[in-house]
């Protein structure tokens, strides 16, 4: 009898496995705000979060543990080569570049000056990998020739993506969640060929998702460096949001609790020294927003929606956009201006990961939203400031990526690039030249 039961169970096992492998069922998007009994504004004391961690990594353990593993691995070549891609966009002259590397998280990027681009990701060995692009020999000397550096391993023992932000021309900071659940940061100062990395530094905490990092007011010149600041945000296991601030004069502050019930990484954006906004997915699946007005934090506000993953957002000159992956698999957005929110509107699409949104200044200004579609390709939809309208269809950018996209506007806002993890584990770059070619970079034949 027992043999019969076992045989029956073995017969059913392929069915069980096939059912468990099916993608999560999609449900209708819920745009309206739902009430909650939770007090989002009340900060909750948590001495376990703010106290020094006895079970965390030492600086030596965090810095060298992954590096030893990294040295045992073979990685794709450092050379940046054009990659094959399926399909092309109808405009914009898109080109794909295979940057190699060993990618296990979505790539993130920043720019600290004209013609400069820095890209980061977590490797399969959980260290941080970095590569730079540009023609700077120092923060004030541009050679006029664009080229990639080799991949640089920065060590670390990471448990997720890399947050990066530049506060001063020639300088930037990266922040990560460590495998010990603490927040770690590392700073680069000095610009171009004369710059130098500081050591990894633990900021403590007990965090559940990737770090949010923003430079309030954007990148300032070296002569204005004393006014530079960074704001860092994390979510704790109980869903509370915590923040630290770095300033030129006082380095990192202590942790401050901001309340909330987060179920995603916090996304932070800023369009001026007196403005910051936080976005997140809540434990009830809605998108939530909180704003710093220059003097104090205003109350948390529910934006409604039914969201999967971390919202994407940008802020520029008094405008804000929040873009999400809805429970129906489509891309949804809301915009804010002059104190008023629009309603949720669908951009359509069928997303595999969260979207990414970026604003640019060329052609009068606009917004690009990038998604990783169900077919594995990268797609773009654009809002044009001149026509005050979105493009009608998702524009296929080609590529074969297996992560949420990263995107950046750089070179004084005249260029936009997108990035993704290739299906072979490499870092893939989508170059949107819009008729402007980098030196030595040619169109795919």
C-alpha cells in the first residue's frame, strides 16, 4: 500500500513542480486610496536598530571576504564591445554595448561632471564592481576623448543593488545593504585620474531592502563643496523608514526614524536644496509618498495603486513623476506639480521587473520610461515637453536583459543611457546617441 502511495506521489510531482514554476497570477490594478489603521507618521523607537551590531561584519571581513572569492572566478573580458540585439527602435539611433563584468544585480549609474559616467553592480560573488567612462584627467580637465576604464573590484559583501549619488563635481558615494543586514558606504573624491577611494565604512542599522541615496540639490561645483549634502534612506524589518544625512562639515549624522510601513526599498529624489521626496511600496501594496519641504518632513501620503516592487521616480524643477509596475503587469504613473497630483494612468506594457524613469533636457525636455518586457527586450516610452504627450506605443530598443533597467541622464542632461543585466551575466549598455556619436563608437552594421 505504501509503495502505491509513493508511486502516486511521484506521478504527481511533475505537476506540482510545473504549478509552482508558473508566474504569479496577475490581478487588476487598484488606483484608489485605501484606508489604513496604521499611524504612518509616528516614529517608533528601536534601540536594536540604532545600537552597535555585535553580529555584524568587521571592516576587514566586509572588504576582503568577497574579494577572495572574486579572484577565483573567471569573468568576461573587460573590453566594451557591441552586442547583438533583436529589433531596433524606430528613432533615436540606439546602440547596444556589451561591457562584460559579472552582474548579479541591476546596474546603477551616476555622473559627476560633463562627459563622465560611472556604473556599478553587485557581482555573483557579492562584491561591488565599478567601471567609468569619459575623458577626464582631473575634475577640471576634459581631454575630449571618450573611453572606458577596466572593471574595478571594490570588495564588499553585498546583499543587493548599489545606490550611488554624486554631491560634488569629481566625487560620489555608494551605499549598499551588506550580507550582515547593515548599511555600508564608500566614498570617491578627487575626480578623474587623480581621484581616490576611501575605505568601506559601516553605518549600522538593520535593513531589509536596498538603500535609497540622493544628493539634495544635485551636484555642486568644487568651489561650492561646503554646501554639499547627501541623504540616505533604508527600511527596517518592521517596515519603518530610517534616514541619515551626510554634510561636508559634520560627516554622517545619527539615525532618525521617519515612521512608515515599507515593503520595498525607499526611492529618494530631489530637485533642489529645499526639496526631497520619498516613495515606497507599503505593506498593504499601495504607493506612499513623503516630502521634505526645506524645514520639516510633511506627513506620509497614500497615493493608492497596487504596486509590485519599488516605485521609480524623478524630480526636476518643481515636477515629479512616480512610475510603478502594477499588479496587472502594466506600467502605471502619477505626476505632481504645484501641490497637485494627477490620477493614475496606465502606459500599458507587460513588465518582468520594475520600470525605470529618467528626465532629460535635450529637444526642450522630456521623460523616458524604460521597461524589461516579458519577451526579455528593453522598451521605451517618452513624454515630450513640447507636445505634452506620451508616445503612442512602446518603442522596442532590442537587447536581451534579465533585470530591472537602470537609466541615467548625463552630459549636462543631453544624453540618456540605459543598462541591464544580460542573460549571460554581463553588463549591457543601451546608448541613445540621438545623432551624437561618442569618439571611437560606431553604429552596428
